[in-house]
């Protein structure tokens, strides 16, 4: 099973650009069609209320408005997909299936712990109004001292309590993720076969995968989706993130298969 995080990310970016181009093309076609339809109505021509043409005229104009509206919607979608690759590039979130996740989380943890220590030491200096001691701290500057010693709207100085508690919570969360990823790396991959279905814990991809001998029936595909499994063409498997519940669900689906459920 190949697993390339960066390759999959690049494919998602390329797919977004493809969707943007497709929506732009559809928007142009709809706009041109609506404009052509509108050109047949004399400029300033009102709907002739009571005339035998009133109903068909209203329907015709509604079709024009509908096409213009759909054209604008397609343009908005195209703009959304055009911006998506940039957002993906700038996204600094750390995904568990990133091969560098542990390394990135370790760096993030060090930064958070450094921030926590700095805030605690800074508040100690501020309580004593010891500017010299504050300036001796790593990252401390006279500008930061002035900001921290200027009372906020509540009259408080220094780093707020919630800043310390939020950062502390972030530290606990990152430590928990590191612990889980380390356990995942050290665990032995599960690989079993039930009714011709291979159930595999792909620890590199952090996915519980189900590999069928043939294409699952529509009923089974719906069942897979209801349990959170999604088809991955690049992996040739139905998969979801590794967990105990994922493994139990995979076993339940596989055990319930009959001869007509794969073709």
C-alpha cells in the first residue's frame, strides 16, 4: 500500500483548480446563454399585463433570471476553488496521517512550553515591577514590557489568566496526540481476512482499510459509508482513521457479507 501525504495533498490542490476551471466555463456558458435570450426582448419592453403573451413572457424572463443567477453561483464556486489551493498551502494544521506529524508536533510542543514558561516568568517580574529581570528573559523587549504593564480595560496587567490556561490546554492536547501517534507507530499492524475481505491497519497512512475482492454491492457501499468508510482510489480500499470502533465496524461488515455482495 503506497501512502504519500504530499502527493495526496497535491492531488487535492490540482482537483480544486480543475473544479475552478470547470465552474468558470459553466458560468461563462450560462451567462452567454442568458444574455442571448435577453437580447430578443426589446430594450425597456415591459410585460404586457392581461395580454395573451403575459404568461409565456414571464416564464421566458424567469428563465433568463434563473440562468444569470446560476451563472453567478458558478462564478462564486470557481472563486472558492481558486482560493482553496492557497489555503491548503498556508494551512499549518498538523494532520495525523502526515509522515512528519510526530516531528511537527514535537516542535509545536516545544514552542508551546516555551511560551508557557515565558508568560509565567514575565508575570512574576511584572508583579515585582522588576523591568531589569524581565528584559533578561529570552524574547523579552522593552516594547513587550510596556504593553504588559499597561492596564487593560479591566485594569489588569501582565498575561491574562486565560492566556496561560489556554496555552496549558494546548500543551496537554499536543502531548496526548504525540502519545497516541507514538503508540500507533509502535503497535503491530492488524491484518485479517473475513469472507474474502482483507482488513488492514495501515499505520503509515493511519487508516483502517477494507480491501474487497470485487466491487461491493450498493447495499454494502451504503453500509460502509454509514460507518464512516470512504473509498480511496489511490489506496484501492475503503478506509477511515484507525480506531477500535473502526476495526469492530469492519469486522461486522465483513462477517455479514454473502456471495452476492461482491462482484
